[in-house]
C-alpha cells in the first residue's frame, strides 16, 4: 500500500468511528409501557478504538493489517459515578479470549467511548484461561469491587477439550483505572459463577450472592444463594443459603443468577436476575 493510500484509509477508519460515537440513539415508538427499547445497541465491536485494532505507523504496518480482531462486546458490569455512566465490558477477541475494557457515556444511551487502554488485570498464582461477566459493586467500605468468572482448564480431565473450572475472581478499584487483584473466592462449592457483592455490610460482614455449581455447566440443585465473609482481601464463605431456588416450568427452570447488585429503595431492595429454561 502506498503512503497516500495508507493515509486515506486511516482517515476513513477514524471518520467512520467518530460518526458512530456521536450518533444519537433514540427510543422505539412502540414499547410495553414498562421500559423503553432503543434503536441501536449502546456498545458494539465497532466502538473499539481504531488505534487498538491497528498499528497506525506506516513504517511498521505499511499494509494496515489489523492487529487486534474483536468478535463481540457484551455482558458488561455497569456503574454510575460522578454523573457519568460506565461499563466494564467483556471484550472477546478473534482468539475467543476475553478481556475487560471500560467505556463511558454522559447519559447511558449513546456517545459511548472506550478509555484509551483496556483494563490491566493482574493475575493470581494460578493464571486463568479466560475472564468474563464482571459485576461491579460500589461498596460502603469505599472500594468498587468487580466480581467475575475466572475460568481455568480442568487438569483432572486432560482429554476432555471442554472440561473447565469456574471460580469467582475478585478485583477492586477506586477509579476504574488502577485495579487490584485479590485472591479468588473460597467456598464449599465445586464451582462458582454469577457472584455479586451486596453494596452494604450485613451484621458487619460482606454478603455475596452466589450460584454454587456441581460442574462448569451443570448447576446441580442450586439457585441464587447468599454467603458471608469477614474480609474481601481473603474472601472465604461458610454456609451458603439458597435465596431463590430454581423452579419447574418457569424462566429459571434450568438455572438462574443474580444480575447487577440490588438497588436500595425506601421499601426494600430491588433485585434483577436472569434465568434459563
């Protein structure tokens, strides 16, 4: 590719990106009277910054080859800070490995823009193969915690290509820029997914919503459960009590899980959960 062609293509890439970022979203005319749905998804892989995907130096990338391919952006943890909306997005590359990236918006509907760099998440002594599905909680102890699924190969089944172990990874930050990695959650369950930290202390302890599982996919007899830990720096749950069991012939027939942290109101806590049938 000649230099003028390179420069022209770079200009086109940035133009298309900027048009997407400033595009206004609008609600669909017909709804259900409960909530509004919008014309455009708020975050897609096209929102990934151009300079993430491409080396823009003509000397080192004269053919303008893509260096970071993104499959999709989804399952973000959400939080509102200082009158801005933030998502910590599960960003999956062409290699099906995921990483976290922070995007922000002034209104939560449009003008979403990723920060200049993805989240630098330290690893533990037992590195995971994948991380995803983070839930953010602004806790009364002053930290913002991110609880996520840390997936590792099940080395006890070396011949099974899909055999994996899921645990609850724990991270925390004060500004969504610098992140500290804490030890994974310890509990009596074989595996853990869909863990969410309650925003307030309960009887002086941290309360965590969990979904203990017997296998990576199989949830066993569990449902949304709760457990307590004295510390998040070395989180250990004792007994886990099922709060919301699965139920036959409902949207939570196969499995269910806590969504975001519960929302406090004058009459109690609002919980949003998901189910599979």
